[in-house]
């Protein structure tokens, strides 16, 4: 999906859409299937670009992948795992950072792994050296070459003690996927404990792994010689659910998000209510709506789970442009996540960005000259504009702003949104949005 999206704003979003499995879990569970000696089945799988990327990468490594997109079921048979060609990996990986998580499983199955240069959304520092150092601690030998990085484990991988200076989700995933078949005990302290991490642990336990999680963020993994397959239904995508909730609030709409679940969204729901939004938790989803009246300004800090998720921040900032007073948002997870506000200012929002920590506590970015705090003054009417999508979450936030603005906006680069939001054009149609997509050939598909 590429080309130019035309958005006629000012219409409240109303209706029902469905969210399926979490982008930040599904791709990792697919990688975990490499560790098994038997086939696995994952359900509640969304139709997003990341699933396609991982499926292709698994296929390159000899995994038999059968995907029923409509049913949301994917079967993964890794019994004939093999090394892939370097050029093929590079071609299929594109900008995805997923290949770094293949390393541990492939070292166990093949004794070697290769990863190309990695991309991803440009929202902060995500150096792969962080992952490579973890793999080295398990005994991997890392050889940086012109085409990418080759890893080997001539003596096998061994359990180790790892302390994370920050509870990184990616580093925690890397450790889990490597430790479960490493010999001996692995102890990971200051680990991430996001719901998606816990669901990955559940998958690994179904496969035969022995993993315990302590209340002090310490995860202990007892390595095993063999893992089997798994059958698992992915937890709902709390990021997508929060994004549509923010869209309902910003457009003064009413959206029922089928499939959304309360336990993983409690922090978001509290904040949504503080701003002035209304919600109703039902057995099959959550209804979000603007109850009328004025929205309220808030002070908000993003944080690792159970704090307010960084991926909820960008969509909610759009709604905060319509709140009375000064809202303060302190971003503590990614140092460069306010670049998307440039477009909002161009649409009439009053947003100032600061290097200082404007939240209750200083964070690790406070003395490093990163623009990681924002002050939003509202309410300010948003006006239509031409917008270039910068990254996945920022792009969806720009889309929300265009839907809330008066007039007709043009949004370029919406293919990025397809990485993490399943069938978002169909969902816009279901919610009554007035949008049209101009394809590269110049044809226009109305939605």
C-alpha cells in the first residue's frame, strides 16, 4: 500500500473495528518456533507487514509456513531448518530488526547465524551491539563482515548472568530466546515484564522451557536439551486498541474496539479517563468515546510496564491538543520520539519541545541534550495539511490529526502504517472516515 491518502477531516469516528494479536508479540512467537523440534500453531495472528517479513525469513531457513490470513492462523514446521543465503536474508528483512532475534535459535539449531544491517523506526537509539554483547555472554563468536554479521557457537551456548542497565524489551526477548536451550542456568536481572514478554514466556513454557519470573524483575531460565512445538492464541494488540481509542477521543467519536482486553490496558484506561474520555469494558472488547464537554490537560510520563506505554504516547498527544490548559508529556523510553509533533504544529497545534525532564523524576535522557519532554497547550483547532509519515506510531498519530482537522489533508507514506495496523483502511471505512487512496499509477480507490 503506497501512494497518497486524502483525508477529509472533521467527521467523528463511529462504529466497530476488531484488533487481533499484538504486533510486538506475534513476530517473536513465530521466531520462537525455530527452537522446537515439532510444528507449532499460532492463532489470532493479524494481517500486518511484520508477520509477512518473519514468515518469509523463516521460509528462507527451511521452516514450512502455512498461513490462513482470514482465520488468523499460522502453522510453523521447523523440522528441516537450514542456513539461508545472505542476499536472500537482506532482501526479505528490509528495515525490520527482527533478524537479530533469529540468532539464538539458529545458533542452537545450526551452530551459526547471519544477520544483515538492520533498520526499524527512527525513534531512538537501538544499537544491535546491545544484542551482540548478550549473545557473546552466552559464548557466541561474533564476526562482523562487509555484508553483515556472522555468528557461531563452536562450544555451544552456555547459561550466564545478565544485568540490563535498562529493562529493554528487545534485550529481554533476546535473552529468553537464547537461554531456553543454553546449557545451565541463566539469570536475567532488571528484565522487561511487558504483557508481550509474559506471553512469549507462556509460549516457551508450552514448548518445554523452565522459566520463573520474580517480583524484582529477575527472570531465571533453566536450559533444556529439547523443545517441542506449541499451540497458542496471541494476546490482543494493546497498542492498536489505544490508538483507536485516542482517535475516538480526538475526533469526538465513539468506537467499539472488539478484541481489546482490560488487564493489559489498565494504565491507559486510567489516563484516558483522566483526560475526560469514557469507556465501557465488555466481555468481547472495550467501547471508547468522547462524552461531550471539555477534555482535561494532564501531566504524563511514559515508562516501562506497568507504566504508561511509550507507543500510547503519540496518538494520545493528538487528543491532548484538544484539552483545556497545559499538558506535559515526559518521554523516558525513547529519546527521539517527539519528531512527529512538527507536523502537528504545522496543523495548528501549540506544542513546545524541551531537553529538560519535565516529569516528576529525572530520567536517563535528562543530561544528554535529547528533546524528550513536550508541553501541549490547548484546545487548538487543527487545520488540514500535507503530511509525510515519519514512522509507524507517529504515522498513525498524523492520520488521527488529519481525521480531526477541518479541511482536506494529504498523507504520504502510509505503507509504513501497514507494518503494525491490520487492514487500517478497511477499519477507517467501517468507522465512517472520509478518505481516498491514490495509487502509484494514479488510480484512486475510494474508501
